[in-house]
C-alpha cells in the first residue's frame, strides 16, 4: 500500500428497518480533524480524476454503488514513489480510505448503478490547493480500461 494511505473496514448495523452505516467518528484513532463533508456521484463507466490535494487529507467511503479508487504516489522522497494502488469500494467492501495530501487519486464508477462517494475532508474545499489532470494523461502510468483477469 502507498505510504500514509489507510484502509479501515467500516461497521454496518442491519435490521428489518434498514441499516446504519458508520463512517468516521471524532474519537477514531485515524481521525485528524473536520473540514467538511461532501458527496460525489459518479455514473457507471465514468472516470473522475486525476486530482491531488496539497493540504487536504481525504476520507472516502462509498455509501451506494461501487467504485474503483486508484491512487498514485508521486511524492519526492516517498518510499512508495511510483506505486499505484487500486481499491474497490462499495457495498461488498464498505471501508474508509484515508488519503494523505500529495497523493494523486481518481475513481471510476463500476457496476450498473451510479455510485455515491462520501468524503470527510480535513479542511474545507479551496480551489487553490487542488490540482487536476486529465484522467487519460500518460504522466500517470495507469490505464482505466476494463481488465479481464
């Protein structure tokens, strides 16, 4: 795994009325601070990426649907520099993924339904601390095509 990235399985409480989906508590060991919570919806087959935050730590959880989250470490001096990580998140892998600043990330909607990604970030969104790159830019050595394994 890329240095500083943390994957934490999340608890769901189900009963005949529905369910509760935990995400992040202020007393969790991995909680840093609260900036804002927002939701990103992505259609199946659509890629949202690449982007990098210079200051913000991301805390992603997929509350509906499935995504393929892809991370790329391009940080100078990082022992995992040049590494790619793929993490499938959704109903079958309900987890929190903590992504530190300066790690490129993007995600692709998978399956047949739109996916909803929740992010509890450590600072409010500021356009001056996020940088974007086209999802198909070859600067990041990743191909978003479906791979039949």
